[in-house]
């Protein structure tokens, strides 16, 4: 059997069939992690500083957003981009992002039943996929814009090993053929699928819903992972592959060499996303926010993959500026 990308018509049929599950799993997520944020006027006394800020900046607007993504949108140990866009900039956001998600997950994978480590029933072979969940939320929430975050996990962790050549091989550090094939083949196809279905679903609902992508910033592959207050640890994501491929981390020069290698990956993703946004077919509909160079110090990174709280705030400022300019 040859599998293919679903059409919007097929997705709409699946929504009708699996609406109960989609609503229940969404409610379970909200109960566990407060995934759904609320308008400023419903936040009570805690929103007083935000209300004052908005009153002092009458040109600044707040929007109703939908977010699909990875841990840059869903980072349990600390703040993330969605937290900042909600609490600092006042946007109302329905967040269906799940930490650890790959672009493959978001485009083709099933709706995850794990909510911050808490399972919502046993996994079923006929669980709806995340493109179906995305369309369902567009139908229900009718957002003014969609935020997408994906690709970082597809080239981190075990996957990273095949992207770099051994330092002793005499080859360039980055396997350019593999990187180009993945980013401009696999990634581009998946992103275009997400974008096309989302835009078609928005048009089907009679709403304008521009889409905003980002391509991360340059992290420092120094071996730091995430250690949570609950005692579990994830990461590091690059250190093991670098060590096995003979790129040590014994001094500042070693780390800088690793940093430059990672920059090639981030540049490739940003270039691909920028080219997608520049496609005439997406004029006025898709916008890419290039976050490279926002975080200038290694100390502003919490670990190999995630900025610290202050770093996420700086990144969110850029995304908000794009929202203000293009909605």
C-alpha cells in the first residue's frame, strides 16, 4: 500500500469520526499543563502589569493565536516562547505543542497521549494524527495566526550522528549532502504540507490566518542537558555525537569549533524557511522570523538546545514584532 499526504477533505472526515477523542485529549492537556491561555481581561489582578504596559502602548495589539511545535513552545522546566508571548505580550494562545516533537511528528505522527509524563489512556492504532488535530483547532478556535516550531529535534540527539563527518576523515565537518537532502527535501516537504493544509483549513473557515515560522538560534553544544526538579534528565543532544566523531570539548577553541558546526545546521533550516516564505504562492500568508543572533552569550543558554528564561524573552520580542507587522 502506498501512503500519501492527506487532503483537507479526508482530514475533515476524520475530525467528525474522532472529535470526542480530540476534545478529551485537549482538555486533559489543559488540566495538566494549562495549555490554553486566556484573554488579558480574564486574567484578574495578576495581569495588572500587563494591562498597564498595554495601556502605555496603544499601538500594540494582542492576538488570538494557535501554536503547534516542539519544546521551544512547550518547555516544562522553564519558560518558553509561548509563555513569553502570553505573559509579556498579552496574546491569547491555544497551544498544542509537545516537547520533544519532531517535524515528522507534527506533519505525520499521531496525537501524543503523553502530557508532561501523564498518559491519557493506552495508545491505539487508529489514533488521529496531529495534522487532524491542527485542523480541528483551526475550526474551533479560528485563530488570527498560526505559530509553527519544528525541525530542531529532527537533527538533534541520535539523528545528529549521521550529519557530521569524523574529524579524522579529512572531510568537511558537516556532511553537506545529508544536510541538504534532509533540510531541502524531507523538511521542506513536511513544512509545505503543514502550511498548505493549515492555509486551506483557514480559508475553509473564512478566516485570514497568516503562518509564522522560526529557525532557532545558535546553541552551544557543551554537554549540558535538562535536569528537572522531578529528578529526570534529558539531553545532551550533541555532545555524544561530537565525542564519537572526535570533536573534543577540552577548551574554548574546541567549543567554538562545535558551535560553528551547529551554526551550519541552523543556517540551513533558516535559509529553507526563508525561501518558503518568499514563495509567491505564500505572499502575505507565510512569514519567517529569523532568530539567529538574538542570543549572543553562551551563558544565556540553559543547555544544548534551549535558551534560558531571559533568552526566550528576547526571542519572543522578535516574534511579537513580526506579529505586529504582519497581522
